């Protein structure tokens, strides 16, 4: 099953890289033709989202075939921040979503700290194991 998932991530990363090259090509054509500042910022932000998705595939292999949940939350937070720049009229809605993602990230961090402390043996057990 792990090999199958790895193959899927290789394909996903390759397709995302091809899509990124295609989008950069179309972006350069739009910039050369002349686009508005808002459209330029929108295109740059969408290119950054594509790059973030591609790096998730790369991170999967660098983290020994595992993607920590916090990376998805970080991508969600940065994407929502980018959306605030694109659609400022919805900034209150996006801010609430960012707050929820930050709370979720904090809860995951607290649970990870608590579970690591729970796995450690008490101090006196370490002393008795040496004798």
C-alpha cells in the first residue's frame, strides 16, 4: 500500500510541476499583453498555491513517506491570507476561517506535546533500569 501511495504522490507532483510550467507560460503571456494590478496579484497568488501543493509532494518523500497535518493547516492559512488580498470584501469571513485554522494548529501542537510527555517513563523507573 505504501508503494501505491508513493507512486500516486510521484504522479501528483509531476502533474503539478507540468501544470505549474503551463501556468507560468500563460502568466508570462498575460503580463506581456498587459494586465491590471489586481489580476497580476491574483495570478501570482494562484501560482504560489500551485507551488505549495507541489512542495507537499516533495515534503512527503523528505519526511520518510509522511506528511504532518500541520503543513495542510499552514497552506490553508497562507491561502486564506492570499484570498484576503484578492477579495477584501470577504476579509471578515476569511479572518474567521484563519482563526479556526490557527486554533486547530495550536490544538494539534498541544496534543503532540502531551502525548510525547505521556510516553516518557517516570524518573524513578529510569533509575531502577540502570541497576
